[in-house]
């Protein structure tokens, strides 16, 4: 028999003294070494265990079943008191929580009333286990004594590769460390001294000797060498002559049992690795099914980032589900990336896996008995013209019987990740299993993918906000849909103007009249916490959601402000996703002033005077919510006051929106013909179907182009089987602030001018739908229709150009929204998309009198409502002034007479926009000035 460990029984004997300081402990050797097979498993996984780090996410947690067996006399007397079992379970859970493990009882205690086993001999183990062992759980047997012949053991367990079994002597089970010690062996931990004490004190061979763990010090075997004060009393040296300094408190040592109370980080990492990778079979099954693992802590999630987790491929089907990152091998089917993280699982439908071949993937068992309104949530991807069927089945008896088709999805769902949920309320038991059943379609274009699986209580988050952008400015002198937490010390208060205390808080709102703030003066104590929670936000249809808010943290005693996120309606909250601490006022602020002392936008004022003013600024905070883009969520602000009264902090102008457009494309003219890739263009997520790159004709006759407008490829929407469906195609961001190019050597004027979007489109078919071109200047939060066409436009490519001068100071996105018609004769295509600036103003260089110095001319205010002044300094000669609009058209001209030093430009009759002011005169050499009318 191959026991896991040699266990010491150390009994203090008051009358036997072999050391002047402490009583000699009696040593009871127990068990034998690893079997060769178990040692081979240990060594083959050694490197992986040494490199492993505990992952404290829900997906890596293991809930492990235990079956306790108490051996009593045949008449039912004796044996371990069953009232001790909860204490033992608490000890296990306390010690091994740091390995992200928890233990639960598979079922009630099994009493074995048999004199044969009461004083247990190892020779009886096979018969005992055959009669009472529960498969796939940790079986712990408690006997009056545990003997091997005449040798008495405290207990023993098996390393991975052996039975799921631990034997314990009753008295040792209650000493506070031996059961923890044996469970350590069960999860691959060796004694700290190893098989022989060859580990060197300097740690140079810690990975290959001793216990093979480097944060446990070298151990010479502490049996009989630790006194009652838990001090190592020997003076042994290693092979280098260095004196051992062992850890007398380590659970896996041969120190006194009363001294052992520590496991190291390295030991916990090794245990966690073993639980996840070597004990996957553990799972409580009380029915006729096959629960190989049981999950009892919720919410549970699995993203397949590290492995398949506790999910398994079923037998009896045609092929397996596969874990993958990136795109699937076949074109025109499968996702290009995971929904969450980097990995997902999918079914590859290429030959020989079609037609109508099945792949089944089964979950671990879930104990849902304590979960109110449980549900199964997941993301799926079913893109392909020959798409088959995804079916969700549920079992409440561990897989013995199945309810099939509780949810079914069939056919092409578009090239997008979608979310779905299954109500599990009617399946509440302690052995619920879920299986994913896929049947492929008629060809290889039927890859199905799954990601971001979750099981737990139905979201307590009632979907309150679904339209974005969302903004809260507390403008009605209340907190709107927000709520005050009841688990804090004080509240956020709605306020206008300045806060009561000098030297802290804002003087006004950042947006409108009201804001919320924490008052840090009496009676609010120092370091008081105030929490304000948002309504729920359904951001599942937003491609890049973000939270933006204005915060104000001015004061010498300023505390901290944090943002946290919840995906379960506020039941649990993330760690801080955003955090600030201390005074954020940043001291004096530089502002630009115009001639009459009005502060203006510094972004347009290279010629303006500077003024130094003191402000306590509102600052914008930004939180990327992209990782939560598939869910409903809540956010909360957690403010904590500082040590004194100057720690008022405030919030205002809270927004949830798509991330603003960033400046990704700045090269003009911009051109995209989709020949090699879609280069930053993306599929809209809030639509029905997707755009596809195509070469040659579309599959259907009498609709669609036969070739690209130029080159080989174009983008199109396939209408077959997708009637009255929408497809959105979104551009990258464009920065529309290019330069006017002049024919002289002046520095470019940075004057935005008229821009044109052009593209080719093809809309041929008797049941043709419609196509729109839209623009967004807020990152996709809102869209404006700029062009549209409906109905059959003939079997040829048409060209279209649209001016976009009103966006010339914006970052924009462009979106094509196609809607198929009532039949398959409605394929829609686009090609040759471009943004260009066709107008190029050429200015005639004025003559320069070498005897006159160059003159600085100032234009103010700028921007203006249309009335501005040109200040010519000391230049008193005549000057010609011409004003051009963004199209390059002359819209105003006037003359500055000799002796005038200022000239008013009265342009309030002109529409808002960008203008160019060109000044010429004797001896003048000044670049054109941009002017903005708003």
C-alpha cells in the first residue's frame, strides 16, 4: 500500500525527559513513500506547479466535496463526535482559502458501525473502501486507531495518482494541524524536509531538493527538535556547513503539532495548481448522473482563458468543441476574436464535420439549491451562410436525464457576438448540468462559438437606462435615478454655488447650477465614507462604453475618491477601476484673455495676452467600461473624507456614452477600396447582419455587382434569407482639421476648409431596400443622416459626393446603414470610399518694402459672434482686407485707411463656420489668420 505521507504523532510525556528544557516527544512513524507512479506524476508536473500563481478570480475557484466516514463499534458507540465535523470543515476552509479552494460536505456523515474497522489496520483498507467509498469526492475516514501491524499512525493520505482517500486517527484529527497536513499531501505538498534533508540553507537547490518549494527554508527534519516554545533547538548544518534556520510553524513540517499553523505562498500555489489540474474528477453526485465537479459558489463564470475549466466534451457525438484564440480557420464563418479576453470555444464545421454532425459540451454540476432565481448566461457567435443549430439542454440529476431545447438558435445570426440567457428556476437542485449541443449545417460555413459563460442569480439590475449618451447633472436639485448607499457613514448632498467651508469644495457647478458633494465639516467625522450608486445601464449594444464625470477635489485635508462597477445589480462590486487621493487643485491656472478681459478658449489664441488666475478646477475623469460591454451594470462613487474639514469633494456632469472618436486617421486625402483588409472599419453591433468583403459577383442572380467598381474587392450585404434586415458598417475615426496649402513660403494657416466624402455604391435588384450614409461627431453616441437612397438604382456602380464643411473642426466617424428589401434581389454594395479636400486657395504674395519692418496684427475676439477687430499696432498705411469662407469664396472685403490703427470686421450676417482673413498692404508680410464665427 502506498500512503502519501509519513506522519508524526508527537505526544508530550511529562515524565520522560531527555532534554533539560522540554519533554521528548514520542514519534509514531506512519506510512510509506510515494509509489513510483505517483512520484512520476509529481516530477512531471513540477515545473508547472513551481511557475503557477493562485488566480483569485471566480473562474479559478474550486469547491471540493468531502465525505466524512466515522467508524464506530458495532453497537454504535465510540467514534469521533460528529459535532466536531463542522469545526474540521471550518479549519479546512480557513487554511485553504488562500489557495482559492473551499470544501463542502457532499452528504451527511456516513457512520460505519463495525468492530472490524474500529481499530483500523492498513491491511483492511481495500475492504473498507470497497464497501463505503464514494467516488469522486475526498473520502476522510476517522478510526479509533490507525495501525500498520504494530506501528501506530496519526493518519495518511494519497498524492495525486492515488485514491481520493485520507485515513485519520480520531485524536490526531482534533489537534488542529494534522488534518490540514494530510490534505496538503492530498494536493501534492511534500514534507518541508522532503524525502531526505538535502536542501541547502542558501536556497541554491531549493527547486530540486527538500519539498521543491523555494519560499520554505531548508529543513533538516524537525522530529524531536522543537521545544514547547516552538523553537528549533538543534544546531545542525547542511553540506556547505551553514546552520539550518527552519520554519518551526510550517504545517508540512515534522515540528510539534501545536506549533504548526503556517503555509507559504509557494505551498498555496502548488495546492491551487493541483486542485485545478490534478483533482478535476472531484464533484459530488448523489443521483444517477455523472457530476465530475460541483460548483456551489456564485456567481460562477468561465471564459476559457486558461483551459476548458471544468467543462468537458461529451462522448457519443461526432466531434469535439475546441478552445481557440483569434479567428477560426475558415473564411466567412466564425468570430475573429473572443467576446471577452483572448480565448473562446467553438465547433469547427469544415470537412468531415458537416453536414448535420453534432458536438456536445457539458458543464460541471451546479448546486443551485441556495441560489434565488438562477440563470445561465452566455455569449454566442453563429455567423455563416450554412449555419446549423445551437441547442441548450439542462439536467437536474447530474446528467442522467436531460430537458432538451430549453433554448435553440438556428441559422446565420450575423458576424457579431450576441448574448443569451436561460432561466434555471425550474431546475433548482444540487446537481444541475448544462450542455451545449451543436448540429452543423450543410457546409463548412457553420462554425459556432461560445464565450463568457456565467451561472448565478438573475441580475438584480432592472434595466433602467438603455438610451445613450446618458447624462446626470443634478439639475433638478435632486439625485435623479441615483441612490444613496445605506452601508456608509454619510451622504452625498445636492448643492449649488460654493460649499460652506473656506479652502475646499467648488465655487459653482461644472455643468448647470447643481452638483453633489460630501460635506467634511461637523458633524461628519474624519475619514467618513459616502457612497452614491447609479441606476442600471444596459451597455450590451455599445461597442466601446465609457463613464465620464467631472470631479472636484480641492482642500489641504482632501481624502480619496474611487469608482467601482457591479455586474450583478449591486450585490458585489469590483475593486477600484478609478481612484484619486489628495488635493487635485493643481494650483494657479493660465488663461487667455481678450482685449476686454474676457477669458476665452486658449486653443485658438496664439496672439492673445496671458493672465494668471487662481481656480480650483473641475477635472474630467474617464473610466473605460469596455470589459463590461456585454452586460447590465451599475457604477458607484465611493468618497472618503480626509483628516480635517478641508476635504469637501464634488461630482457633476456624469455621463455614460460611447468613447469619443480618437484621432486615428489624419492623412488626407483618405482612400479605402477594401482590397486587402477593412483597415479600421468595424461591423455595427446594434444591427441584424454584417457587411462582407467580396470579389466577383454576389451569389444571387439579378442583384448585386458582377465586379468591384475598381480593383478586385468591394463590401456588400447579402440579402438571401435576410429580408428587411439592417447592416451597419462603421469607419475609423477621422480628424478633419487639415491645412490649407498656399503657394508662398508662409507657415500653413491651420485653416480647416471644405471637405468632401465620396464613394461608389451599387443597388441593383427588384426588391431593393435602402442605403444611408451617416456621420457622428460624438464617437458614435448619435448619428445624423447625410445621404440616402432607396429602391433599384440599376445594374451599375454610381458615384456620390457629399460636402461636410460643418464638421471641419471635428473628429468624426462615418456609418453606412443598409436595409435589405422584401426579397433576395436586394444585395447592396459600396467601394472606393474617400475623404478629400478639392479646394486649394492660392494667395498672391504682396510686395514687401525692405525699408519697413514686419508688423504683428492681432485679431480679437476670436472666436466671436461675427464682430471682431483687427489691431494693426503702429502700422498706419493703407491695407486691403479680404475674408474667404471654407469653400474658398470671397465673402467680404474692406480697406483700412491710412491713419487707422484698428479696423472692425462686421461679419455677423455670415453663417457660423471657419473663415480666412487675408491682409495685404505696403510693407506688410503677415500670414493669413483663421477666424471662427460661432
